[in-house]
C-alpha cells in the first residue's frame, strides 16, 4: 500500500473516532441550546455562529 493511501486511511479512521466521540458527547443534548450556550459564553463568535447557520441551511435546506 503506498504511503498516501495509508495516510488517507489513517485520517479516515481518526475522523471516525472523533465523530464517534462527538456523538457520545452530544447524546441527549439539545443542539440549539448548546450552540446558544456557546454563543452566550463567548466560546463561539458571532462569525462562527453565522458560518454554522449557513452550513446547517445548506445541509437541511431549512432556514435556521
């Protein structure tokens, strides 16, 4: 297996682990409430919120 393919495979595995951790952390959490908490606490900027809202709108086809 060439090195680039091995690196890609490793990156995919790492992403899967990170996503699984994210899913576990968000289990039972209201995502809108969590985002609002991050925004209110300053851990998320208005610009980051706007970017997140744009991504959500693209993925769902709904206006957030």
